[in-house]
């Protein structure tokens, strides 16, 4: 199965899979609004990736008039390829982003010291739902305990069972290969989002 999304043709191109690929004409994540960058040298993605990240942050800000900002750690290098400390992040479709929290410092909602009880579920679901409803994500890695909170919140908000089954692995078990949102070790303090191959990037592989 190859996942693509229809979008205007852009100058950037994701080539190959995320764990063995490269990025051509990478686009830098625009000046922060709703987020801060940890590593200024690694803010490159496809044009679609950067647009979809900003779009989700804008959706949260519009709904909550939010003053909270997230920390974006890594996307890809300008030309993609191997990125230190990562097996993926090679073709501009991956991003590591902190979770919305009840209390965040002026430097953004941090990775460090985050506890599941501190999750700002309403803002977090709004961010995720933007990507899910627009068909922009291939996979989102989120700790299973946090999935439970998001699942219950989404259900209360009227998300249908069919949508929940398609979008969230919970409650089927953390090792079941179901859902766009899935458990993966070491994602208790941040999420890893993998965007779909842009429609025009014919050399991209899921």
C-alpha cells in the first residue's frame, strides 16, 4: 500500500523511505509561531510537512487563543539522509514534537520531566485531529497510556467508533498493528509524527 495525499506540486521531494532516504530542495520550517525549535540546523522537511505542522498549530491557536508553545526537536537535515540520534527522519516526513501540558514555561512545553497526568488533552487532541481529518499522517507514535486519555476525550467529543478504530490503537493493546496513532517505546515525553508521501513525490516510499 502506498499512501499519498493530493497537494499542489512543490519544489521539495521526499525520496525513498524515512529510514533510508533523502530530501531534495528541503523547506525550512517557517519562523516560530506556536512552537520553538530545539535544533536550528534540523528544521527541514518537504514543503507539505512544514505546511501541515504550521496548519495544526494554527488550528490549536484558533480554538484556544493559545499562549502555549510546543518544542519541535528534529525534522531532517537540509538534504535529508542519516540524522544523528535517529534511524528515520531521512526524507523530510518525520518530526518530534513535545506534548501540550497543563503548565508550560516561556521556553515551550518541555520534553524533560513530563508526566502523563500533565497532558493538556483538549489541545493535544485538537492538534492530532487536524492531521487525522485531513489525511496528512501515515503514523503517529504516542505512548499507550496517553492514547487512553486521548481516546476517552475524543469519544466524549463525538468521534465515531469507526473513526476511533481507524485512528487510535487503544484499546486493542500496545502491540497490535492497528491505528494511525500507535505505541512505540521512548515516546512518553514526546510524539513522533510521520506525514504521508506528498502526491507529487513519486519516488517517496512509506
